């Protein structure tokens, strides 16, 4: 009888094979002392992990962390199992890239209480930070961070800290998808005017978010939907062309709205092509 264990793993651009996702429940530290976040109970987050096959003894050479956007209903109820994330992880697996994705507390498969619209921003930042710390400690030597919507603001603090301090050289790439530069205008009385302005407007973003993006000198891709009212392309262009940036960033405008409903393959394919160019240039030739 033929032994399937003797079969070589399928060839991928990164030379590795990825197995089926496994659902796990991770208990995370409530925020390191140097993260500048208030202490909190340890969250228990639902996580989906796709490991390399065969599974390595230690950390994988390279992996991807996917960060969801705002989980509250008024902002679209972002979940790790949304069609957009499903499309992206499939592209990552086709490259031979293991993945980690998660839901915030009280959402999807995670325990606890859903973050509110006030302190919830801090909760998201704390949990996204703890996820990146754990992924770098236990899962992979280098990481690609793919963040959607408000997940970008949630992860940028820890991403910047990792790149500039404790994990220098271990951030392989960053993908900023549908950043939502004007999302906070949705709850304002002048929402229509704020969302409809044709001029660049970065005033709704915390200044430190812009500064950290400037200092993140890793291969970066900013993706925006042409019909995304919360992320006008002029805003992303202004971010990528800031003179204070340490390194250039790539920007692509694709047909679609904020979550690319029913056209999820467009940003997923763009991310795959970017990762091919960035991580496996010989495979892209």
C-alpha cells in the first residue's frame, strides 16, 4: 500500500506547505508594563491557526497575523471568519505561509464581553498587541501583519514597538487594508460633510498613528477601495507620500467598498502579489 507520509510536501513559492486551520483558545497577558496600556484581566481569545506541515519543532521561519477591524455592529461587526479574511488566508496558504487570525473579546469565538465604543478602542489595542507578542514569541521568527480597518490603529503601536525594540528585523511586511481614516466621522453630526470632502483629511487619526507609520520602515502595502467612503484614496495617498516617512510605501486603489463585499478576491490577490514580490522575489519572476 502506498504510504502518503512518504509524499513530498506540495511546492509553494516559499517552499513550505500549510495544514488545515485549528481552532484554539488563547489566554493572553493583559498588557506588558512597557506597552503603556492599563492593566486588565487576561483575555481568552478564539484563534484560528494554520501551521506548517510537517509542523516544526520550534517557530516557523515566517508567518502572518491577521488583525480584524471594529467588532461593534455600528462599524460592521468585523470577525476573523468574514469572507474578506477567508480569501486572504487562502492566498497566504497558497504561498506556503502559515497564518494566525483572531476575534476580540466577546466576539465570534472569543470569551468575555464585547468592547464598547469608548474604552473598546483600548481593549482592541491591548488584545492586538498581546496577539503580536505571542505570535513572535511562539509561532514564527518573522511575521507579516495584515490589518483591516480599525485593526490598523489597534496594532500599529505594538507593531512599531516590536520593529524598533524587542523584535527588530522580525517584521517582514505590513499590509494596511481599508484603514478607515474617516470612520470616526460616522458618529458625528457633520458626518456627511466629513465623509464627502474631496481634500485629504488626516485630522481624525491620532497624530501618533501617523508618526508610527512614518517610522515603520518595512515593506508596506496600503489597499483602499475606490468606493470606500470611510477611506478616501486621497487620505491614503497623503499618508504614503508624507515627507517624514522613513521608506516608501506601495498604494493600490481597487474597485470595491470598505469590506470589498462580494469582490474579496481583489484585495486578496493584491496581497498575494505583494507578498510574492516582497518575500519570494525569485518566485514572482
